[in-house]
C-alpha cells in the first residue's frame, strides 16, 4: 500500500506538479515552430534565475524589446535575423570558452548591456494595451518568416550587433571596441537624420563636470586644461579625448557622463558644460532607425542587412 502511494505521488510529481511549476516559473511555453531548433537557456537577470524557453519565443521577446512594433515589417525581419545571428554567435563562442559567470550557466542573458534586451511576452502585451494582439502578431511574423535565417561571413555566423541611431554613418567595431571585424565597418546610414533620437543634449555645471571627472579618471588636473585634444573616427565618434590633462577613450566619456553616444561636441561657457550628442548607442552594425527608413523606402530585410553588415550572406542555422 505504502509503495503504491509513493508510485502515485511520483507520477503526480512528474506529470502534473513539475510541468505546472515550470509553466509558472517560465511563462508561456510555445513549441518551436517553425524555428527548427528546440530550446535555449536564458538567464533572466531581473529575476535572477535561468529559464529554458523555445528559441522562437525568446527571439520574439527580444525583437519586441529592441524595436517598436510600429516599425516597418522588413525592418522587424532584419532585426529578427540580426538577433538570431547574435544569439548563435554567442552560443558558438561559449561552446569553446564556456558561459560567463554572470550567465549562471545559461547560453544568453537578458541584460541589454551584456547580451540583448528582452521582455516577457506577458509584460510586453500589458505595455501595449489595446494593440497587444496586433503587435504581437506582427513581431511573430517577422521571426517566423525568417525562421532559422542567420548572417554569415566566411562561412561563420556573425556577431550581428545593432544600435538605435547612428550619426548618419555607422562606426566600425575597430574604432569602438578595438577588434577588427570586416563585416562591422563604417557605412552610410542617411535615414538616421530623421530619427527622433538623432540629436540630444545634456547640460551640467562646470563643478559637476570636474567632480565626475575626478571620481572616474585617475590623475586629472584642471589647472592645466578642462578639455583638450580630441581624436575622432571617420563617423565622428570620439576615439580619445583629453580631460584635465588625461587621455581617455570616447566610450569612457560616454559612460561617466551618461551620454547617448560617443559622437559628442563639448562646449564650455561660463560655469556650464553642454554636451551636444548625435545618435544613440554604440553606433556599430545595424542602425534600427536607419533600417526602418530603408524599409520605408521599399528595401527588403536582406537588402537592409547587407547594407549594414558588409560582405555577409544569409544562411540557415545548422547548414
Ligand atoms: Zn549575457
């Protein structure tokens, strides 16, 4: 009798309780159709847990977090292929190096500063409100219609990085991160000039400017100079700039002053410092607003991708 109860309990656990708990913990589980591949493990940073989910569901949630659903369908499709390529490139790299500690064993994470932005479907739907069904359908189509498609260069899946808005010209990966990648070179992106995120500015007091510099840069000395020699990339982003006599990278300037990009003009007048910023994001790879502009001009998603990622081909995963 006791044995029977144990067996019944085990069956209940395996068939009802565990799937129910998984469902509650990980949200809606969709079968990976038509995406060929099964599941991936995702570290959800905000909740500090690893979740197994279908790859297509993960990609739909990434696209819905990365791009407004109001964007052109072809731009959303380009975003889906870029996000899938980025995911696969990370998975390939981690097969060799092992996953980073911050992933807690997962293949990808939801920290937009480490991997890519992500939002759970349920949360996204509630933010959309009345348009939820229509928007989710549009994003699902963008992922499903490009199922299994990735970008390859020289037979290898590429790290298809992207950003919101460039300065009218994208940055090369070499200028921003130092690693030369032939498919991540500077290209023209004329549509960015009509992006609502093309220009921004920030103003702080000179005292605040100096305080932030002293807290973040070793050895600054403002008796010599405030801001000195500035070196820029072809696209206009600051490569290096001298602040209080110390040369720092443009990426550091961006991060310590909380600017939208490294493409900055610094003006100091009286006791105020103003930063006039062009573009939004690191500027490398596909510009999302630029992609939407090209789509509105009638370009297809593969033409958009080949505009931003030089010399790539569209391939299928596992081929
Ligand atoms: Zn990550």
